[in-house]
């Protein structure tokens, strides 16, 4: 990506605040829509990186958390250690978690993906666990009554019935991840943190980028959340989306 | 697939970080600036602890009565839920950056920003906790002639303690995390180590991350202890009974 970095740096020279006191960005006014429109291309790659970080880490975190939930389903003694372990990870402030991984995985996207995925475990696991526990005993009995094996019972009865709660957890995890992923910039992984920090705070507190970066992050969170509501309608059509 | 160099590199960086915590050394910029050592770590940590503790108390004082009151009246569910969702969706980095851009830097501003991120989980959980409190117990209290305020204070609040403390613990994590990047707003917290590799070096960055993580775990332990003290004995017994029959 050296070529991409070079073009980015070249653009940075142009967009420096203070290039002319007569322009909106030169005077560093609150928001300069003209500047944003003119340089809209520069926001694309941080946004794409951000989406990729969120998508990759939520998918990985979700897969691991569901694996843990299925493992501890029917093995209740596993639940407290799983909740404890994912809880300790969740307690570590996100920025510290990113940097604690640096000696192991180095600077870059992989570190950010792992840290963000670890952060999702607690929320998805807790909800999946609660969802599986709340499956009505009658549904389970009916499944057993028509001769389902334990595995069939899990995949055809328990997981589908737990789906609304699982997706509720996924929504919380996704929205939090969109926000936390802005810190990925400190692990060298880009994302919208680049707009907020490198092009915002560090460019003499360039207000336009700080505002627009924040707006993009919140808009992305809302978009992901809306997407998951749609997914839920399709995945569990017998149950209306339960808003949390 | 992890080779020996990776393992020694791993230990090496962490070893160096531990060394950074305990002894002073030259900064990356030269011997005229000395960094590291317990004295500096404590100076940064104490600022962060002070800001975090004040912000957490402020967030509790602001959000808990509001959440309890809304929950008691059973109104404002939309507000409680919307505030909770907004709190999750607003990036801490964005909040700090917006504050630097439009309000200013310094202890007071950072404390306010950090408090704002602590409010949503406490408000939402206080609301939910009261809504989930046993209606039978509330009716019994009313039958005994308790005033509405007494019902909140002596029945709903104690029953909601586990849920409320869950919110306070989430708020504590948010607050410590945000206080860390408060060093972008001119407050010297442990984030200074994390965000200035050009001064403290890679080992200083990792040392900062270790101390921040320990600080968060310490807050968590204290709050877990507080929760244990405040949870009514009846609830503890009820849960133990539920576990025994499950």
C-alpha cells in the first residue's frame, strides 16, 4: 500500500488547515461542508477499513462466543468460568487491550481485529446463554417426543428459539464495536480514528474532520444496527424483532 | 506455530515494560528527559484515579435518582433505553475530540466528558432494575403505608442493587477507558504513556497499558465488594435457593 499512503499524504498537505484564512477550513470553523464534499474521497478508505474491522471482529467474536455457549449448554459447570474469563477481558479498557497485544501480534489490522473480537465475547456469550436457558421446557419435551437427538434438539429447537436474544446480544456487540474501533488507529489499524485523530486532533484540532468523523461513526453504528434488525426479521420470522 | 523468537520477543517486551514501571530511564528523545519509574507511574495513575472516581460518583449522583424515579413511575422507558443506546454508539475518542475542538481542555472538561459516558449504563440499569423489582413486594410496602419515596428507598432500590451495580461497573470501565485518552485533552493520565511512543518508547506504551488494565480490574474488585455489601440478604438467599433447585 505505499502508493495509497503516498496519495493520502499528498492530500493531507492540501487539506491542512490554515492554507488560507479566507476559507472556511482555513479559519477552522465548526463544520465546512464545502471541504467535506471536495475531499470526500479521503473519507472512503478510513470508512471502508472501519467497516472491515467491525465486520471481521464481530464475526470472529460471535463465532467463538457461540462455540462457548454451545459448549457450556448442558455442561452448567462451564458457565461460571466462561462468564468470569470473558468478564475479565471486558473489564480491560479497550485502548489498553489493543496495546497489550502489540508485543504478540505487532502493529496492524490483526491486533485490532483480535482485541475487538475479544471485547465482543462477553456480550454475545451472556445473551446466547440466557437465550438457551430461556427455551421453554415444553418445546424441548416436544422435540424429544418426536424422537430428536440432542444435536437435532440444539440446532432445530433450542438455537432457533434463542435466536431473538442471541441477535439482541449481537446488536449490542456490533454497536459497541463500531464505537470502540475508532481506537484501532492507536494499534496502527486505520479506521475512522484516522479521521478523528490523525486528520482531526493532530492537524491542529481540525474541527470539520472531528465533527464529520464522529457523524460517520454514529451513522455507521445506526446502519449496522438497522441491518441486524432486518436480519432478525428474516432469521426469526415467527417472532417480531424485540427492541432492546 | 509460535516460534522461539516470538516467545522471547513477547517476554522481552513485557519484561521491558515491567522494568519501565519500576525504574527510571532516558526518554526516546534523549537523556535530558527521564521517564518511567514508580514515581512517574503513580503521578499519572493518581490523576487518572482522581478523575475517574469523581466522574463515577457524579454519574451515580446524576443518573441513579433519575433512573430510579423513572422506573418507579414506569414512564420514560423510551428515554432510558435511548440514552443507553446512544451511550454505546458514541465513540469515546469522538467525545474527547469534540470536547477539545469545541469546549476546551483541562481537568474540569475531561471530568465532564468522562462523566457523560458514565451516565447511560447507570440510568438504563437503574430503570430496568426497578421495573424488574418484585411487584408483590412493592404492593406489600404500599399496603404497610409506606410513602412513594420510602418505597423507592427501602424496597425498589435494594431489590434493584444487583442490576444497578452492573450498570455502575460498566460505567466504571467506560470512565477509566475514556480518562485514559483524556491525555489527548491536556490531562496527564496514564494515557500519556500509551499515546506518546515517541517519548516513552514501545516499552512505555505497554507499561501504560498494563497499569491501565490493573487499575480497571482494581475498580472492578472494589465495586464487586460494594455490591456484595449492599445486596440484601434476602436476594442472596433467594438466588442460592434458585441455584440449588435448578
